[in-house]
């Protein structure tokens, strides 16, 4: 596992608009490399990130007034692609 300073996964995407090309960094490969190819560890980490981000979204939703968000409300689940 990387040192504490490198504890967060870095994708180092180009500053211009990101397009998936043979030269672009694949986020799946980056996640697996971060976990030394351990699929279970990568999935476990990503699921923990989902829980954390849903909790943060819940807190943000409670702190955001309806007037400030112009009646916008967050969605907790993404729409699945067909």
C-alpha cells in the first residue's frame, strides 16, 4: 500500500477535456494499480467511498436551503444505463 501521503487515488487526468484514448489513464486500471491488482480490495474501497459520499450528500442536502438550491434536490442513486 502506498505511503500515507499517497493515500488518495490520483487520476492525473489531462487539463483539457478528458477523452478515453489509448494515451488516457483508465480509472479502472488506476484503481487496481492503487490496490496492487487486488480486485476485492479495490471493490471494498469503492463501496466504502460510495457510503461516505452518500453520507456527505445527505448532510449537504440538510444544510442547503430550498431557496439557495432553487428547489434542486440531490439524487442518491444514479440512473442505470441501458
